[in-house]
């Protein structure tokens, strides 16, 4: 637990080749680019398509991410699963690979009572020596987690061991609720893709976990917010919001389709292939709107980068 878990910690997208295997060279490029543009570390999680990977692929993905990061930032491995045994094995494998922390959603195949959910997260926390980030991804998958439940975990393990990624709706009020209920002890991360970042920042989050596709913009927003330059933050924020709004149309598959398209446009990925089956694919008119918004975002970033240089960042 020597490295602080905070700041901009993007969720890596998993690239696939034509044989539907993990595209290792593209994954390496993705990690390098994320760290080059200012990420404080990298993570695997829902937009890494972890629920569509085999068990061995999940373990291999986290191992590769640690290898490619090479100590340049923290690495958080996704370990949530449908059984406690699975989750514990994923967590222990992530720790063996060198992950700085693990992150878990609850099981999603059934609505668990709090007693079962408590045993699941306590078993996970007890199984590893690194911090556990408890993720509520209920705005697009699974069941929501209550503030009272979060606080109980915090009281049991402390703020260095248990951290939170509260994505259940309404996100902003839920962040404030946990902040207040924990007396400011809960360390939380925004996971809105940037759409709610400014609001979450004002509510006291320790960091943000966006996808990689718009990472240069998220880093620029984060830096602008920290230096108190709301004008620069909002300049980048508006095209980011418009892009995320397009992704939100189709849930997790909407995020993946648009994000991977952008990763190919950035020449980081060789293919926008996703694991099948999918509920939605990018149509030509949505793609054209994404292209227009990326031009607007590039213009906003150009102006904000000049301000970063002037501020010595």
C-alpha cells in the first residue's frame, strides 16, 4: 500500500485481434499512451469486457497490465464475480501479478440480501493485503449498494483498505451521502466517463476512472479543476458530455462501441472488435456525430493545453 490510489485512473479497453484473442501489442500501446498523457495508473473493469473474458483471460489481462505499466503508476485489477470463490481466486491472482489494488462489483445474476453481500465483500477484503475498491455499477449492471452498507465496510476495515466507486443513480447525491455519512473518511472515485466529473470533483472524490478513449480530455479537466480554472474545465467538459451522451444510448455496449471506434481513430487499437454477442453496434449517423464532436474536443484541448503549459503543468 505504498503508492497512493488517487487521481486519474482510466479503465483500459481490451483489444481483440481477428482471431478473437487479446491483442497484446495494442494493449501495450494503450497502457503507454494512458501514462504518457498523464494517467496516475490504470485499471481493468467493466469496459475492459471482463464479464466476456474467460477466467484465464481475466488473470492474464491483469498480469499483462502490470507488466506493461512497469511501475509507472498504480494498477487496479477487476475481480468481481458470481461466486465468492471465483472473486477470491481472481483477487489473489491479481495480487500475485503485482496489482496495487483490486476492484469488485457484486454478483449480478441474483439480487443478494445484505447478509450475503457482506460475506462476499468481507471475504474478498480478507483474502488480499491490498486495498479493495467496492464498485456499484448499478446504473448499467447489477443491484445498487446502500450508503449504510458502505459505511459498515469502512468501519470494519478502515479507509486505507476499503475505497469506493459509487456509480448508482443519482451519482452526485450518492457521493455526497457517503461523504457525509462517513464523516469525510470515504475515498471515492467518479466513474461517469467524464460526464459527471466536475460535479463529483466538487463533492470531494479522490479521483476519476474514465475509459481511455477520451483520457487526454479527462486529464485536462482534472488538472484544470485542481488549479481552480473552471473556464478551462468546462471548455473541455461540454464536448466530452456530448460524446458520453451518445455512448449512454445503449448501455455498456454503447460505451464499448463508441470507445473502441475512437481507440482505432487514435491509432492505438488495430481493430474495434468486441466480444460477441452485443446488443448494439455503431451506425453511420452516430459515427458521423462522434467525428464532429472529436474535432470540437481537439480544439478545446488545444486551448487548454496552452494554459497548462503557461501554468507549468
